[in-house]
């Protein structure tokens, strides 16, 4: 199943997992600015069994959580 997120098409038949990653934003000299960058990480496996993936940046954690929730519903993920 192919799904398009922010103009990027992803083959979800090859997806191993997806999750939210939070990365501190760094300014000049590598110092943390106190701000957090929210990303949805989609880890995939290709035909040669090597792993890759795709980061999709979001402004807020709420947006990233909404995408994860939509993916769970679309893919019929059941939580135990």
C-alpha cells in the first residue's frame, strides 16, 4: 500500500516501523537552543534487505501524533 505524506510517497509494504523522534535544535557552535524538532521516522526495508527510512518534519508534537494516529487507523493497527 502506497501512502503519500507531505508530497513523499512511501510503500508501506516495506515499512518496519514508524514513530515520533524528538531532536534538540542546535544553534551556532552546537549549543542546544532549548527548542525541539519533531519528526515522524518511517523505517523501511528495501529489496536488498538493507534498512533505510524517511524523516518527515513537523512544527509541533501534536501534528506528529496526529499523523501517527492517522497511520494507525489507516493500517488497522490494534493496540494491546
